[in-house]
């Protein structure tokens, strides 16, 4: 039985889903159940149950998000990035040992939204000069990968060399990148001195799309 056929079968034979609005409300949850029972390589679009289950689960997570998006507040907030991050993190949690029951999907999605929105600065949009600075990090001498720590002084010099942004300006932008959780600054003051070090954080790595 294909996934659409199984969904239709469940809807026809379960009184809980008789009313039209309930059928639509619980359709995503039914698709999760149906995907788990679909034989490998026996779907209408040529995909397997192994690949259709994550797709159905992502849709279920997205539906919970949309039903609770009133939790996402803040004018200076990249809401598209926030939504994508929520879905990615929930999918990671549910792909471990957590059963993908509808109640678990709902609880974990809402909990993740509440945790992430507690630090709204983490999702403030990046401006053009901040982006230029961030993109300069992999070009700083000493950078060898996403876990590298580069010198703050060398970083600011590279930004000046590439983009002609004055040190005083780039120093303030560097602190802003830290506040928005694109980078971490360690080893002394935030001023970009000889002892300052810069390391990319998860958000910076994701925006640069590097491995």
C-alpha cells in the first residue's frame, strides 16, 4: 500500500478524523505514520520510505512551528533563518532516540522555539559590512579550517586590505559579529589587539557555507 493510500485508509476508518477540519489538522501526523509503513522503493514518486519519512517529519515540524509562530517576536529578527534553524535542530533531536510521536514533535518544536528566541540577538540580520568581515576570516593567515583561531589584529588588517574598512570601524563591526553569535572573541580585550583571537561559531559557519 502506498503512503497516500494508507493515509486515505486511516482517514476513512478512524472516527477521530471524520470531520474535515480534523482531517486537515492531523494530516501531517498521519503522513508520518504512513511513511513508516510504506515499503522501500514502492512510492509513486520513486522515493523510498527511508527518504519520505524525514520529509513528512519536517512538514510536521513546520506545521507545529506555523501554529505557534506567535512565540517568535522581535523586529530585528531574521525570521526565515530562525524557522530554518528550529526545523534543523528539531530534526536532529528527533533523528536520535526520541520517538517521532505527534506529541513529541509538538513538545520538542515548541521547546526549541522558546530556547532559541530567548537569545534574539543570535538571529539579528547581518549587514553588508559585517558580511564582508565574516567572509574575510577564511582569508586570514593562519586559518586552517572552521575550528581555527585567527589573530584579531591580523583579521582587522585583512579586512582593511580587502575592503578598505578603517580599523576603528571594523573593530566595532567585529564586536557586533560577536553579539550576533557569528564569531567568538577571546584572549584579551575586544579591541583587536595582539592578544585577541577570533573563532567562527555555528551561525558564522552556516552563513559562510563552509566545512
